[in-house]
C-alpha cells in the first residue's frame, strides 16, 4: 500500500516561505527524508509544495545520508571477492571518504 506524502508551508521571519515534504525513511541511515525548498511568495510556495509532493509520491528522493564508506561496507558484506581482494579492501576502509554522496 502506497503512502500519501505530507507537507507544509511556513513563513519565515524574512518574509520568504519554506516548503517541507516528508518523503519516507532513508533505508541506509534510517532517518526521515524531507524535501525542502525556500521561495519568495506564497503562490510560489503552493506551486513548490505540489511539485515536492509529486516528487515524493513518485519515490524520487535525491537526498540521502549515504556516504561512500557506508555503501562500500554494505557492498563488501555481499561481494564475492577472493581472499586477497577482501584483505586489500578491508585494509583501505580507514582511508575511504566519509563525505556524503550527491551534489
């Protein structure tokens, strides 16, 4: 059963509007995924809310707390490597980047 995305609009002290939509749970980090955007007018906020709700309901959630290290650890657990490859990759785990993926 698919879940309906929920969102809201709030006005900031600057007069701009923040749009926030709940888009589910990140399967890797187990944290909530929230799509957010800030716009100048209330009309733009309503349009943006519709766009983000559509994006969330389609399952297109670009934000993730995944890092290269997390993904490599997940992959290493299921990879069918030879012993020497596994030892090399496990030895380099301390060197791997912990920077988040994405732009």
